[in-house]
C-alpha cells in the first residue's frame, strides 16, 4: 500500500477528506477549496485563478506575431519605395 494514501498530500498527519479534481491528490478539509462547485487543492485553485486573471485576449507577442508584423512592415515599405521611384 502506498504510504500517505488516505492522508492529505500537504498534511500527512491529517486524514484526507477529498480528492482534487485537477491533480488527483488527496486533500484534507483545510486544503479543500470549493470554486465553481468543484473541489480543488489550494495549489490548483491558485493556478485556476491565475488563468482567470488573464482574459486571453491580450496574449503576449509570440514569434509568429512578430514575424507577421515585420513582414507587414516590409510590404508597406516596399509600397512606399515603389511610389517614390514611380514619382521620380
Ligand atoms: Zn490539486
Ligand atoms: Zn491538508
């Protein structure tokens, strides 16, 4: 039998009352957090809240976005150069 099973993952001296739905760790009453009606351990709740803070719309710039921006700038500059050479 695995040592610690039936005991809180964070408090080995306490009896586990529930299981975190995310990390499947046994957690005691004190570690159990109810959020959105789902049992989570404190660590997973913190992670869940962190993901909720960012709406997801304002994502950090990825390499792909940066490349697209540079390409877009290149197209604009090429157009300007064509206009300039066409005028002279
Ligand atoms: Zn968890
Ligand atoms: Zn605990």
